[in-house]
């Protein structure tokens, strides 16, 4: 299974990214919210047919591999290797997400960098840097706000969804900037909610993060391949 993705320049026809990664007979499909069209610019074109269920499984399996390998938390600036990654024995919370989605056919490192390069002002930076654009939590949050389906922060969690957290309480009228990101697991925790796959240090874990008192959910997104060849 392989998917080819290409970041497109601003277009006149918009393709929604609202298709669920993991359809479920127990959870009804969600209609896209009434976001302005510019928040759903066309990002991804699919070159081969692929099961979204298989994509979600590939994503969660790869994220879980970070846990099994005991990947050490390291958010320091590093030059990427030829595969577009930092050393495999270490990484930040964003690296877990990028590695997992790459296994599902979505190269967030490339997509985020190209979007930052095209719209640096939207990301609050002066210029793009392929080594770190995708590794910054606020930058990754902005990318998902611009190009993914935003869901309720309290429910409808499905495997491979991306969830952003903050350790600070958010107040009305003030921007709520994420400081951590994780992937929703395909396993359910003791509180009846899915576990999350994350690397918040010292090593990657699979835990009951959606009910954690340490983190507050500030963003819940679903990004999917869309369109047929």
C-alpha cells in the first residue's frame, strides 16, 4: 500500500479532507462543519486506491512501534537524514506523529514544510526550515487547522485521529496554543475512551491521555486521503 501526496498551490476548487480514516458501524459519519472554504484547500491527491481502515491500522501500528522500541524523547534541533527523519532511537511528540502518518502514506514532513514555505505568515515564521517545520507543535497544529477536519474535543475519537494538548488552562478570548500532540490508539483504556500513543518524555508511551489531569485537549483532527485516481 502506498499513497502519493502533493501539496498544491491555492486552487479554485476545494476538496474536503473530511473523510474518516477509520469508518465504524458504531459511530455515524460526521458531516463537514461549515468552515470557510479556504480552511479546506486541496492538499492531497491519491495515486493508488487504498483502504482507509488499513491506513489507520498502519498509522497506529507504527506509532505503537515507537513505544515498543522505547524511543527516547529528544526535541533538540537536528538535521534530517535522507529519509526525512531524526535518529530512530529518539524524537519528540511530533516525530511520533510524523513517523506514524508516513507509514500510512502521508508525509507530514514534506506537506508541512511546503505549506509553511508557501504561507509563512500564516505560521508566524519568517521562513521555512525543512529540518524543523514539522517538529514544532504549534506549526503542526496550524497545519491541521488549515487542512484537516476539526472535531469535538470531547468525543468521536477514532483510531489515527490527531489530538493536540496544552498543560495550561485556556481562557475565552485568548489563543490556546498546543504544547503536545498525540495519536488516538485503536485500544480502549479503563475509562472507556481510547488510549493515546505519544512521546511526552522520557520515552514514548501508550496511555490514558484523554482523561489525564496533566493535559487539556485543545484540538482534535482527522486527516484522510481523498479522491480517486
